């Protein structure tokens, strides 16, 4: 009871002090001290939501978006930063946060647009260079991404990002194994390293240790779609398919436009011979040009597994003219032609490019 009373007194003091803090647009801006005294984003969100009920200010949406981002609730963070940008479209802080959120949501092209606008304003910061490096890596422009890694190192890598930057540098050198081997449980406080760690450790660490670790992280970040998705993949490995599908469904609700994540779910349904669900899951991303060849690969794989040999051959003939260097399509056609039975079962096809 005493704790509750003290909390109410604290909130009253906070709200009173905020009434005196105004920006040039007349918005209430919470004192910076509020956001430095505590590391609890949930408290910030409750506090800001209370303010937003009585006034509509871009700065409040921006601050709440940052808090959601820290909680790894990326979809909610996206909603708030869009509201902030609708009111103040050119704010570089808003645009940089928007780029970071879009990177997490898999909206790489859109994220690059925001980050480049920040760069065009003349801003130079480690956070901007890191964001640009990540986005160029995600869009398969490694040379450009490495250029921003060098700019980042020249500007000074923040201590909190040092391990992650080393991880990225291995990835840029196409040394994924070396990148993943660098991650230790001590790095799990970094969201991107945590996501990479739990994706990589499935089947590599003992089931008991993995379950304990990931459930511990999910307790801290229950809205993290990457952790949730890795948990679903672990459940598949354990044979708990019904529970896994529920987890996959929730992950896609949180990340509806994340292509890599969706492609993995499509592949899961193909392997389970649930072709209608595979087709339904694939449909929302058919027009994504950045991942066109991976999408086409699964479209052909789906047709083959449905027993549609003639359709599959026609698709492969057309696709191979466009993507002549992608051996996956040649392998599919060779295996398709080599089978007399239309119902071809392909269980071990390479999907190395498809990873969330």
C-alpha cells in the first residue's frame, strides 16, 4: 500500500513538472531526467500513453516509439514513429529511428530511404553509419555497407556495439560461421546478437540449455518476434508442431512484411505437405523484388510438390533465363526431369539464402 502511495506521488510530481516543459509548438515534452533515471521502458510507455490521451504531440509519439523499440515491440514502434513523422516529416531523429525500426521489420528498402534522408542533412553519427551498414548488407550491397563500417570505425564504435560490429564484419566477408562463433551468452543483451545467437544455436546446444536460455530472454522481451520465431523453430525440432505453428502465426502477425521469416514458414508448410497454407502464407510477398528469386524458388517447389510437372517445367524454363547463375533452379529442373512420377518429393533443397 505504501509503495503504491509513493508511486502515485511520484507520478503526480512528474506530471506537474511536465506541465511546465513546453516546446515551440506548444507540446508537452517530458523532462529528460525522467528518461535517464530508470531503465524501465514499460514505465515510460505507461507514462507517455497517459500524456497522449490529453494531447497529441509528435515528440510524445517519438519517445513512446523509442520505448517500444527498446522492448523489441517493433510493430508498435512503427505505428508511433509514423504518427510522429506525419506531424514533423523532416525531423532527423524521427527518420533515423524509423530507419532502425524498418530494418528490424524487414522493410530494408524503405529503411534505406529514411537513413539516406538523415545522411543528406549532413548528420554524421555512429548510429547512422551502423544503420546504413546494416541496411546495405540486408539489400546485398556489401561493398557500400563496408564503406559505412569504415566510416563507423573512424567515428568511433560505441562500446555497446563493439561485439556486434565485429559480428557484422565477419558477415560482410561472407564468414557466417566465424560471425556466429563470436557470439557468447554474455552478448545476449544486444538485440541483434541475441537474435542471431538463438537462430544459430538450434540443434547445436543441448535442448535443455537452449530452452532455458530462450525462455529466459522471452520473459524479458515477450514481444520480440525474432525470439518468438526461433522458439517456434525449436518446437519443430522437438516435434511439437501444433505449438510451433501457433508461434509462427504470432511471429508473422508482429512481422507481416518480413520476407525471410515468411519464406521459412512457407517452407515448413511445404515440408508438412500443407500446400494450401504454404500458398496462403506466400501470397502477401509475391511482389517483393528484393527477394524475387527466393520467392520464385518456393513457388516452383510448391508446384513440384503438388505434382504439377508441366507447370513446374515451364516456370523453370522462364526463371533460368533470368537467373542463369542461380544453381538452385538448375538442380530443381534436373531432379524434376529425372523423375517419372509427377509427385516429386524434395526434402533437402538448399535454401541458404532464406534466413530471418
